[in-house]
């Protein structure tokens, strides 16, 4: 399924997000569905909604173009959607790719979300030294991503696994 387009409250396109994140924004009342995939509903015991193709934020957000989002631990977790960069499982910690003891900085390009076990296992080593390749490279969030960070989607940005898209009955 393709990514979902996010419109500002003013209908100006801001960015795209994963379907999961789009649904979370809708369920958290931060956005409404403007356009849905025809014939598809997301369905679970207590939730049912159209599969969003376009969502619009309820509140207008100012997008700081050209300004880089300030680095934060929470920001790294949100950027990586709470997925460990080494094993893909749920991440609760932030790992410095080049360890701080080796001069690694607190920056978007040097930090990744990591589960506690992998963070502990990697310790003060580089991924190469630890034999733990990154599943994906860290990146600087775009201004639009920074907007999403500002919406505090946060910790519960994951869908329950049983909430899956199904054809409308
Ligand atoms: Zn891990």
C-alpha cells in the first residue's frame, strides 16, 4: 500500500507518511481522512475507518522550511518509528553509531533507535567492530518530518497488529 499524503489544515501538501502513521494521526484526532482507498476499511473490534490515501491535519502547523529539526532522543525514536536499527524489534533507547567515547556526536546522522539488548551488546563499538550492520542509514528529518515530530505522535505510534486493511464487506 502506498504512503499517505498529509495536508496542512490549510490544504497545502506537507509530506507523506506511512499508512500506520496516518492512521495513528487520525485515531489521535490530529488529522481527518480527506480521501480514502475505495472499497477498503480498517477494521478491528472497536475501530473501523477508511484506509486513508490523503489526510488533513486538524490544526494548522507552521513548517519551518530550511530549518533543521533540533536533535533529541525522542525525535530519533519517532524518526525511526520505535524500531531497532539493528534487529527491527521495538526500540526504547538511542544508540550512537560512532560511540560518544570515540567522538561520536548527538546528531541525526550519528544516532539510531535501538532495543536495549542491542544497545548493550554493541556497547562502545562501531557497527563494523560489533558485527552489527545497520538495517537502514540514519537520516536528517525533512522539515515536514519535523512537523510530525512536533505533533507529538510519540510513543503509541504503532498500530495493534490485528488492525489490518480488509475489503469492505
Ligand atoms: Zn535490536
